[in-house]
């Protein structure tokens, strides 16, 4: 069986679409860091472990005589209760939604398979990874009926069906790569932002799950004017620092004033881990998405390895937890 792997994280996605559908298509979508501390709901990054580990989901669409769905992978057991209850998996929902957008005469049966290699409720964009991989594979299988812009809108809608609101800070980087700033204008949903290629992002997942909807419920409905001004100042300075390669300024403003103050106490060991990262000289730390995964940044690989050891020992709570040294791509 031959597959075509879609490298869907390219900075400039290929728009030279095939004119015919493929018999078998495989798409991989990486893990992502939402918010990146400084950009609540409007900033996200696609991350890849430097050791080559595929941290993300893979979806395969194959020609078949009838519609079917299959789920495998190290994290599929976390979705078993959903499957047993008769409810649709997110990838199944994506398939149905995709078909609804197609003219009836273009529809045909297929088998869709999810290889779940992302923990659910981890703060690493698990649902976004499934959505991006599924819709990318389906689009290629059906000879690219939708543009990248149309696909991104569809991805946001499907991601929103899980989190309770449409936001693109995970699906956009998982689809387009790098760091994405959500503009949500009529002409463009997101724009790419330069990133520091020498930074190492140490991601630590403790092995527990936190529902995004529950973590969002912790946030206040209103903020003080001074807080919103600080948020705006920080995100503006971070974007400017990213374009001018001013690492010192980028680190100084890489702070979360909107979500972390309300979420940090709900993540076991987070505050202690952040303090420990400061003590060994890491540049900045924060919550990945809504948690419980945390990230810590350094420009030294040796320092990243030291942080990995400490977080494995002190932040990871069980055998399901992990720590990866990653870079943005």
C-alpha cells in the first residue's frame, strides 16, 4: 500500500493541488503551544521534538466500499469510553462535516483511520491535531476541493465544537507551521511571525488531563483596564521583538497576565517547577494552552537537557507523563 504523506506544517503550503483523488492519503499534524504566555487566544506555535519523536496525530484516508472509522495509537484508550458510548470521535465528526460541504455527486465512501499519538486534555492541541490531520487528509483524498483558507475556517469550526468557542491558536500553527498570530480579519485568519530558531522549548506533560472548557471557566468575565493595557503592550512588544530578533525584549515581555494567574494553582507542581526553572537559568516558563503541560525556554541545549531531567523527576506524576526538548518549525 502506497501513501502520500502530507507535510501540512510547511510555512508556505503547496497550492498546486492534484486534479484527481488519491487512493490512500496520510496526513500528520504536530503538537502546538497555544497562547505562548503573552498571546492569550491569539498566538500559537507548532513544535517538534528534536529527537525525531512524532508528537502529534496521523490520519489516513483510504478508498473503501463503505464508510468506516478506526482508531489506534498509544492514546486511543483515552477515547475508548467515547467510542463505547456511541458518540462520534472528533475525526468521525470531521469526516461527516467535510462530506456535508461537498456536492453530493462528488461524495464517495472511504475508510478513515486515526493514529492517536497525543494525550487528550494535555494543553498541547490534541483536538486541533486530530482536526488538522483529518481535514487535510480528506481534502487531498477528494482532489483538494477546498483552499487552505477555506480549510482553516473549517478547522476552527470543528475545534470550536470541542472547546466551546472558535479559536485558532492551535489549529493555525498545526496547519501552517511556525508561530501564527490570529488576525481574524475578512482577508486573513492568521499571519506568520518570525521565531527564534536558537530557542529550545522544553515541554513537560505531567500525565494528567485538564478539560479546556473547565480551565476557561476559571477566567474572570472582566479584567481591570491596567491588565488589558499590560496585555496589549506585552504582545505588541513581543511581535516587534520577534521581527527585529531582539531576544532580550522578547523574554522580558513573555508574561501571561490574563490566564496564568487564575490557572496556575490548579496545575499540581506548576509553580514549584517554574521556580526551579528560574534557579537553573531558564529564560522563561509558562502554561502550554490551558495546561497541564508547561514549557520552559532556553537558548542552550545543555540547559534544556538539565531542565528535562529536573522536570521528569519533579513535574511528571506518572508513567503517562513525558518531557520533550522541542523547537518551533
